[in-house]
């Protein structure tokens, strides 16, 4: 799960699709535990083939949360080329040459990029939503969102120290080294996976999680952008932040955009009922 770049130019037209951030050192969600975690899918107008672009989470029956850098790429690069957008919650999603008509693709009816999205280090506003048709996600329970400044409240009570989060998404998998140029595994069909990064640091706009396999942590990689980072609080699983970036080899830090801040909640308020 992390910003995953896929060069699709060799496969579809001459377009480069950006698979933003994959789960590393994690587990395939064969039990459909994280059923509200889905993939932001695009489909080629020329071939009908589909490609996962990013990850995300259902936060209301018709609202799919992802990252603005994913929606901006779609709106500015792919939509003008007549690519169409979908969301899929299938555990396994065949893509490219393996595209299957059996994949459950939910059409995106609207794309809402955060107008405050920017390159500021303090608060990038890297949050967006995809709107889905009513009745298209029946049977999927939306993720619970945090209360205002919930992470700060937990940190003040030393409640984040040694906490283990759960990251989920459809990105590339482990980095393979030895025997040539290092590469990332990129399974096709791409599976929904989850991993357990541990708390590293908290800043006003971001949650940083350790995904160092040497310390037993898993994490995210290319293709996981927009995907969820959950924390169990008092027996409830809360979607605390979304993956937006990390180190290039996906072995150190998962940087996540906090959802409990006033700015994140201001963007979400028109689309969901906030706790």
C-alpha cells in the first residue's frame, strides 16, 4: 500500500497510470475482514481493460474515501482520455490483460477533490471522495471515523505508545532483492491485503507509522494511497488516517493523512455524518 507507480504505457495506449502506493509484509484478506476497503479502478476506453489506481474506504453508503493526489491524476490525465472510474470491493481484482467481466465494478458518479489540496508540509489536504450510486454498496458496513482531535487525546494519555495499527489496500507487495535489480511483487489478480504497522510519531496533520520488517512491522507501498489505517479504540475499529506517502522502498515509514483534524473534518462534513 503506498504510492504505487505503474507504467501502463506499454499496455494501454501511451498513458502512464500512477498506482499510488501496496501492502508489504502483510496478509491477504481471504476472510473479507476489511470488506469496506476497496480499490479505485480506471477502465481504458480503447481496450476495456481495468487498472487499480489507488485504494480507499467506504465511509458512507455512497461515499468512498481516497487521496486527492489520486483523484487529481484521474481528473487531469485520465478523464480527458476518456478513462472511466469505478470502485471495487472484491478481494481479488484481475487487471490489465487478465481483466475479467466477473469483477464487481461500481461506477463512480462524482469525483470530489479537496479544493485545499496543496504541497504544504503542515497540512497537504490530501483527501478526496468518490461518489457512488445509491444502493450500490448494500451489505458493506462503512468504516467508523474518528472524533475531533481523537489522536491528540490518545497521545496526551500516552495511549499511542506501542499501539499497532492496521493498514489495508491493493498496492504492490514486498520488495524483492538479490539476483538482480530489486523489484516489487505485483500480483495479478491484485489482492486486498492488510498489515500491522506500529505507531511512530504524530504531528498536526500526519500520523507516521513504522513499517520496518526488521522490527516485525508491515506496511504500505505503491498502490495503497488513499487506503485506510485503522486503530482499535475501546473495542471499535476507527479509521484514523489514510495512506498518502512513505519512503521509496516501503520499508521504513508509512505517512498518513489524519482524519481527526478540523481541516479533514471540514472537507468530509458535506458528505458524511461526523461523530
